[in-house]
């Protein structure tokens, strides 16, 4: 198993329960979370090397570019042409850096994407099972009513004035920890806007608190952190070879080895699953991988819009859990979800931040192998491919501003669009069957964000 994020942890639990001996190799570190009194990894106000995977300079919205050391930090930020791609790089994968919003897809889009899967079965069996295991729930009224979530209440009020009806969203934040922060008994983390580089007090119910420990408790699953897969291949007898290098916390390499397995689960997230499989196909290491692998990539339409307001109070800080969202089927030209986001650094400032995401079925990208450099890159993404999503997000923001006197546009400029939700490249039902089993080579399965 490559990767210990959502795909890897869930697959490891299923395999462990089925009695299958499973080794999970994970490039990232296991972080000492929770720590109730100190910041474990950096944050936007206090950038440091541990925030990023092997980078020399920070690159994140609202973080002043800062020189850092290339160490196995918690977030990979890959600067592709015209698109920055962010993903987790730690034991627990994206669940360490994500914002815990846990929403099932609307039936109409799920059925369009996966015509062979039963939405009814997912809605009655699988979504509730995941929700219960992750312990996801909406923000309770006392948290929603507290000062650090003033921005959430203002977002809802402004949306309503614009004619939209925000609905509460499920979240994997641990409201008990958030309440302790509000009471002052632990260091403020979630209520101060930390999330992108983890909440050091364990305010998020990351996979390291549910699926992963359950998988390890089966006794059949073992985990090797700081072990990066560098290449895949196959022996003459049909077993998979997995080349790994061991890393130290300071980023230095501590040896390499070749692992052998009968079944290979590639759960390295969208970016790195594509990197590993496209390279394996194009170098001839796994030549029978389907030609579709690497195609059908999308940026989830991620767009960020802001405005400032004068008509309502601003809280002392902006809490990071997302309280609510809206869904827009056709008003903005493309199906779009909007979520009430926060801005760490806007302590006491009347600033509203909205994240919009779209279902753009037309604008897709391709991962290709660059033979000269021996690297897989996103080959054909252009600003035009992000344009429909950018226009839709901006139109919603403009509508909310127009409906609320005293509200003015405000922007944070950044050179590239950022996606925190890279999807596709190994498309379910196209490169794989509907169980994620890769077409072509036997015994290779991909469970990643689709
Ligand atoms: C800042 C941010 C906020 C987000 N907020 C939300 C949210 O609120 N709600 C939501 O639903 N989603 C959110 N997401 C997206 C979510 O995190 C991803 O969709 C999800 O983690 C994808 O799961 P995955 O298993 O495909 O990959 P991941 O969770 O990324 O796991 C892949 C794992 O594989 C490891 N790996 C990669 N390459 C190698 C290699 N070569 N060798 C060994 N190990 C490797 C990685 O280190 C990682 O641990 C957010 C993402 C980011 C970056």
C-alpha cells in the first residue's frame, strides 16, 4: 500500500479486517499531535520549514514568501504550469492538513460521474458508515454563536440577503477540543484559524484518530513513515517491485531498498499516484498500464474570493471550521458549491472569505512524462481551463457584495490558481473498474480522490 491518506487508510482497514498482511509505506512523518500548549508545525503567521514538503521557499496564499529548508514537511505544494497543486504529506495524508468539511455529492452529479454505481446504496450504506467512523457533525450552536465564528454568522447573513439559503455542513472538527480552546484551557488553534498546517491540539479528527489506528489494531497492518516510493516495476513472475528511499526528519536520504508484493494499492493521492503510474508506463517499467492513466485531471474548480464589510461586527479571530455552504446548480453557468471559509491573519478584521468549487466536466488536464528531466508534469493546464470556475466564483461574490450595502471588494493577489482538491488522472470507470482495479496489470488498485 502506498500512502496513508483517505484511500490508503480505508483500504488498509478493509485489508486488515479481511486478514491480509499489509504494509503501508508513507513518505511523510508521524506528527506528535495533540500538543495542547505549543504550535507543532508552523502556521501562516509563523512560517517554518515543517509546513512544506521539500521546498526552499514558502508558497501559500497570505504567507509572505520565506526561505525554508527542504524537509519532509506536512504539505506538498507542487508548482505546475498555471496551477499550484496542494496535498498532504504526512501519516494521515490530507486529513492532517484539510479543513474537515465532509459532504456527500448531490445525487445528480454522482450519477452523471459514475453511471455504474448506485447512489441509493452509497446514501444508505457507505456515506453514513464514513460519517460515523470520521465522527462528522455540524457545528453546534454554542460554537457557531461564539466570537471567533462571527465571520461564519456574517457570511450566512450576507448570503441570505443575496437570496441564498446557507445550509450547515458536516465537519470532522472535534467540538470538545474547540470548546476547550474557547474556554482557554488549551492553546487557541482552530479558533485562531489554524487548519492548513494542522491543528496542534488535535482539534481535527484526522485519520490518525480513526481509520489508521483501527487498521493497525487488526494486527495485520504495519506502517512505515518517512519511506518514499521512487519507482514501480514487476518481476518476471508477476510480483510488483516497489523502490523506496528512507528519509530522516531533516530531509536527508538514509538508504534505499526494493520491496516485493503480490498486490499493490496505489493510494498516493491524485498528484503522486499519477506521477508514479505515468512514469512506470512511459519508462516501460509497467508497460501494460492503460493509456488513459494521466488523463481527465481536474482542479475541482477551486477559487477564493474575499470582501470587506462595515455593517456588522468582526470577531477577534476567524475560527477555521467551516459552518455552512450553498449549492448553485445553474445560476452561475456551472454547478458550484460555495463554502464559508476563514482567513488566518485577519484577526479582528471584517473580512469574508468564500471558497467556491465547481463540477466542470469540460476542462480537463493531462499528466505527461518529460523524458529530458525524467519527471511527470501536468502538461496542458492553462488559465483558460480555470476561467469558467473563476468567473462563477467572482459572479457569486459580486452578487453578495451588491446585495449588502457597506460591503466592498477586497482581494489577495497570488500568481497562480491553487487547488487543494486535485482530482482525476486515474479516473474511476475509465482507467480502472468501479472498484478502482487498474485495467491491464493484475493486482494493481488505486484508491485516491477521483
Ligand atoms: C489545505 C487543504 C484543505 C482541504 N480541505 C478539505 C475539506 O475540508 N474537505 C475535503 O473533503 N477535502 C479537503 N481537502 C482535500 C483532501 O485532503 C483530499 O481530497 C484527500 O486527502 C485525498 O485523499 P487521498 O487518499 O486520495 O490522498 P491523500 O490524503 O493526499 O493521501 C496520499 C498519501 O500518500 C502519500 N504519498 C504520496 N506520494 C508518495 C510516495 N511516492 N511514497 C510514499 N507515500 C506517498 C502522501 O504523503 C499522503 O500521505 C483539502 C486539501 C488541502 C490540501
